C-alpha cells in the first residue's frame, strides 16, 4: 500500500498578494539578474571593436588577437565549468553564486582599469570563470527555492534576462561611442561590474536551497525556509510537510544508488540519458543556424542602402528587443503548453523560416534583387522568433528540471562546458563558412534542424506539472517518491493571515 497526496486547486495562486511569496520572488529576481552579465558581455566586446579609442588602447590588435580577446571569456568558462559543481555541492548554491558574482566583478573592474591588452585579456578570463560559477549555481538555486506553482515560470525566465543585458549593453555603447576619449569603453566596463555586484550583495541575504540544506542534514533549517517563503509563516502547512517528505525521499533514494563521483554517476543508465540531454541541449541551441544571423545581418543591411553606423546600430538594437519579446513569450508559454511542445515548435519554426530565407538569400546573391534582400531581413527576424520561443527560455530551465539533486550542478556544468566549446567553434567557423559558401551554409543548417527535430521528438520528455523530486525519478525504473504536489493546485486561501493550504486526497494504491 502506498499513499500519494495530490493538490487540487482552490483558486489561482496570486503571489503578489502573499508577503512570503513576494519576498521569495524578489530573491529569485536577484538570481535572474546574474544572467544579464552574459548577454551584456557578448554585446559589449563586439561594440568595443568599433570604438577607435579601444582599438588604440589595445595596441591595434590583429584579427588573431581580437579573436583571442573575444574567446577568452569562453576559455574562462571552460575552466569554471570543470570545477563549478564542486563548490555548489560542497558549500551551497548561494555561496557559489556569491563567488561567481565576485569573480565577475573583479574581471569587469580589471577590464575597466586595464592600461593595455594583457590586463584586459586576464580580466576577461576571470570574468568567464565567474560566469560559469553563476550559471551553474544560479539555475539550481532558482529552481530549488521555488514555490511548486511558480517554478516553471521563474525558471524559464533565467536566460530571458540574457537579452535584457544585451539590450542594455547595445544602447549604452551606442551612447558612449560618441565620446572621443578612453571612457567610451571604460564606462560600459564599469557598468558591467555593477550588475554582478548587486547579485553578490543579494546572495548574502537570500535563502539557501532547502534541498542542499537537507542533503547536509540541516532539515530544520530547510523546513523553516519553506515555512517562511512557501507557507508565509504557517508552521502547520501541509504543503511544507509534503515538500520536506519528497525532498528526503529523493535524497534517501540517491544515497541508496550511491551517486558520488562522475564515474559512479555515469554507471547509471538513467544518468547517462540525463547527461546526453544536457549535451544535446547545449549543442542544439547553438548549432541551428541562428548564430549565423549576427554575421549575416550587416551585409544585408548594406545591400539595401542602410549603411550608416547609427542606422545599423538602431536596427540591431531593435533586433535585440524583438529577441527579448519572443523569449518572454516562450517563458510565459512554458507552463501552459509544456516544454517538449515548445522545443518542437521552435525547431519546426526554424525549419519553415530556413527554406524561404535560403531562397531569398540565393536570389539576392545571384541577382542582387532588392526585394530578395528585404525578404531576407524579414525571415531573419522570423528565424530569430522561432529560435527564441524555446532555445532561450528553456536552455537552463529544462536541464535543471530533468537532473536530480545529486547531479544537478554537475549536469549543468557539463552543459556549460559543451556550450563554451560550441561557442568557440562557432566564433571561428561561422564567418569562414559564410565567406566561402554563402547562402549554402543555411542549407547545411536545414539538415541539422531536421535531424534535431527528430532527436527532440524521440528523446526529450515532457516536464510540465511535476515537482523537482518527481522529475528526478523521470528516467528511473523505481519511483520512491510518494508525495505529489500538482503545481496548479497550491493557492493562497487566507491572504490576510498569510495562510497557505492545499486540498489533499490520499489514495491507496
């Protein structure tokens, strides 16, 4: 006989009317801000290369040195990814988020104060290590402190903040680019340090993961955290009792299967499936043709008479806002239509955008057709829209969900490692391929997209509507988790007193 508790909705959860959840959402928003650094950096370093003062201060770097400067943050990311899971599992998600933010601050300040290219390169290396730490610990902490009914929406917002950082960097560099002094690039570097500084301070006060606390035997601290933020101070909350039960059951199961070293983790067939999906997400979200757009956009704008730097910067800024809005739509849809559905919709959408994009590109290349050039720009925007529906909001949300606690930070670190390698390859391969084979490169990616869609259809499971502990059992033959919290079924009943309750039914199996 086994008991399973399931919640049934007594109303829609309105977190803004509950003080405990308002505080929790505030701390989760601080975690989200950490991802702004990544988007900010990828835009700002490209903008610097068009600033004469930066080029002079870097001693007129060759193309090879420019490539090294850009890639240095990825190299730092690889180094950070190799070690980031250990501090997150040993010292906690919050401490690792603090350390990553501190490293990002140090790297950004070193960039801003650098008298030459050597110090600038070292600063970018340190920044890359810090980004890996925050990207490994941030999604884990974001998911593990989340209220069950808010987890999917908050988790899918993590990478959406990438575009907020990129938009901020694009328009800030647009403004400082008019300064004919060294401050044209030092001001954006200083602002880059401010973002992780805010996260670093917030991480001192935000709650620690209740799952990490339970793994260290600090169950009472975990219960107090859940009572404070999930139950708004209600010590008798049935929701908290069920959450603690599920966490402890999952941890006990993971102790039984002895998931310790990487070698032990890889012995498990279910873990190999999880790690395969982590690698697949890293590769599929980077090798789908969308990365080519950043290289292809400016020549197309040149061809249709939009040649001034201000006009192109403005349109690129508009593209960043478009990308952000499409990512936001994807994040809002994640809990409504499901993650697997979004993945399929995204890749099928890119396939349908790729075909007319390739045809229009060929017509422009062969005949110089202005209509084809305008059509190409339209489908570049549509390609980005399809990409951002899933590939941005689900990048870390999905893999965090399918990974159980014992290997969550390791799986994320593996994903980050593969992503950094793929980004480095993209940086060197994309411009060369475009220069040599032009629009045929999109035909190559059409084949990649078709294979990716088939892989997603047969391999990616749905994760909507389950708790982290239930998802931890997704690939297991045995299912020791008996508690069941339906995400839509937990709602505030007495907001004036801050009481939280769930309607639970016990079913004998």
